[in-house]
C-alpha cells in the first residue's frame, strides 16, 4: 500500500463523511465506518474522478479495510 494512495483515500472519505482525517485508520473497514451501499458507489466515483483509477463499487466490500482498498487502487494503477 502506498502511503500517498492511502492518504488520498482518507481525504476522499473525510470529505464524504465531513469528519477529521485522524478518524480513519488503515485497519478500519467500511462496515466499521458505517458506510452504506450508496456511499460505496460515491466512493467508487470519487476514486475514479480524483485518482484516475476505476474501482467498481462491487469491489468495495463492507469488510474491506482502508489499507487493502489503497492496495487495490495501487494495483489498478500498475495495470
């Protein structure tokens, strides 16, 4: 996981949740952050718009951690 990618992801989530970035950790899951399916779609859209990477909302499972999500984004960038 790139720390830059992780911080970009946290920035997206902080804006969506109107919450401070320090609320998020690499071990936090989407379920633990109370992210619903509609918000998952919004996260997917913002990742594509802000980071230029397509991560389908179906790949963003409730049990996925933020650290693993950042790794998934990095893997998509490497393609």
